C-alpha cells in the first residue's frame, strides 16, 4: 500500500499551508468510520490525511479532509504546500474546484487510481449536506 510505504520513510504529512488564503495548519492521520465515511479531525483548526490514500508527493491521490471554510476562496493555479515528517515539502497547484451533494459524491473521481502525485482537499459543510472538493496536481 502506498501510504504504508510513505509513512515508513517518514513522508507522512504533518502540515498544510495555502499562502493565497493565509491558511497554515497541522495535519493528523485519520481512517474510515464503521459506516464507511471518512473520519474528521478533532478540531476545526487541523486538517486530516486519509492514511489509506497515497502519501502526498508519492504516486496516487492523497486525500485530506476538514472543515476549511476558506477553501471556497481558492482559484485554479493557487499553490498548496504539504510539509512531511522528514522535513521535506511537496507543492501542488489547484486544478479544479467543485461542490457535490453528499449523496452524489464522485468517489471514483476523487479516490481513483492515478499514476502521478495529486492532492484532493475535501471541505465538509457544517450541515453535512455537501462537500467542497479541491483537486490539485
């Protein structure tokens, strides 16, 4: 599994920075809840990396979730910086932004296998009705 290999090498994400919106936060690992949905970070101030997704910077989609209200301000081309446990950084750029109803979330498009490094940021609405999804390459 890609995520396991990345963690063993000290590549797990520990920080997330989005300069264009002044966002800087820690990143904590999460997994799935028993019903199959992704867990959420314990506080609004942190991002959560789905540990069964790719490690940021490695081949495949890395997935992070949170209640980031500011993500709606992002525009294509904005830079996203992920700090990893070994002190290295991985830089991504926003390639797409969309809002999806929870019941019609495009799971395969967001989590499907990819042969290059990518990052998907998912911002859940406080009401839990829809998700803002930011894709980055």
